[in-house]
């Protein structure tokens, strides 16, 4: 089981791409929240969150993403997700959040919107 | 008397909380801290793997037990113990979780159990947790007795 959690931010065509790896649960979600809030506070209203490296995602992680989505949309932007791992996609599908987020299977598609 | 403290909490069915009924079980007792939840996931998956659940089902169980612990862990966010009991029969796994105040103090910087401040409202996170359990297990529920909530689920192995 991969328990390494990591968050990195790098710009792609002017849009911050927040790359997440490892398990996102109640212990690690606050770190993700802080990184997302920092980007919005710096004036970035549109973010891409790359979840390709995520091995586990629970309701607290989803709550953080929903909160960040609201912040982005309130600022006139969007929060786009990148995911292609079946077990991660399944969590969005069973909660209906795949209909709420803009989801792509590559960072490039997400950045281009 | 059985009480479900959250009106939005929909049970999968009207099944009463299962009992051990003499089945072998594994018990885990750990501090109700966010950074210890991984133990619940690891142990549950290990027990279910030994019972023949496949990889996809183990993924489901890891997430389901995480949500189960979150559901009761909020009761002891200030410090306490989570008790987990995992029982398997030939074709299904049943997991119970309840929290107990005291013994372990949450006196460090580890995040507490429950919704993360600054995320979605707690009611939204609870609804997401409910949808996850509805989808991943065959039945689940909560019962409250003597001031303690026990949450449980049951999942059958695919034939």
C-alpha cells in the first residue's frame, strides 16, 4: 500500500496544476486544502488538480475538493480534475461528483479546458 | 432502543445490527486520530484478503471502513479510542466500529477525525460519506446505546 502523500504545484500555460500523490484521507486532506487555498489567495481562480498519482480518496478529500471548487467558482474560475485510475474515478461516480467537476484524463486537456 | 442521530443518514435496508453469532473475528483498538485511520484500512483489507475477496472488493472495503471510522470518530474528536471488530464468514465480511472517550488524548498536532474545516460543509461531507457506503457495501447502519454509537456494515463477496 502506497502511503506516501505529496502535493506539488507547477504552472501550465499560466494555470496552476496541483499534482497530488498517495492517499488523501482525513490526515492528509488538510495539507491539500492549504495548498489549494493558497493558490486562490494568490489570485488564481482556475486550478487543475491532477489526481493521477492518488491511490486512495475518501469523503474528507472530496469535501476539500468541493470547498475549493466553490472558492474558485466564487472567484469567477473553475477547479478541473484529472483522473484516470478506476478506483479514483469510481469514488466520483458513486457520489455523483463526476457531474459537478470538470474531469479530464490528461493534464493537457484539463489545462485547455 | 435504536436511534439514528443524523436524519439524513439513510440505511441500506431495515436490517438490524448484526451480531457476531460465534464467528471468528479480529479486533483492533487504536487512538481516534486521523493519522491512525490507515491501520483500520490495512487490517480490514488483510482480513478480507484472507477470506478471498478480490482486489476491487478490497479497495471497496478499505474505503468503506475509512468512512465507518469517520462516522463514529467525530464523537471522540477531542481524544479517545476507536474499536474495530472485523468478522468473516465464508462469503461475507462484517465490520463494527465504536468510539470510547478517554485513555488516548489528542494532544498533538494530528488532524482530528471528521470533516476538514475549510472544505465542504459538514452536512455535505456526511452526505458524500453516506453515498459511498450505500454504493460499496450490501448493508450498513448505526445504533446508539448507552451514549455510544456503533456503526457497522456488511459486504458479501462476489461469487
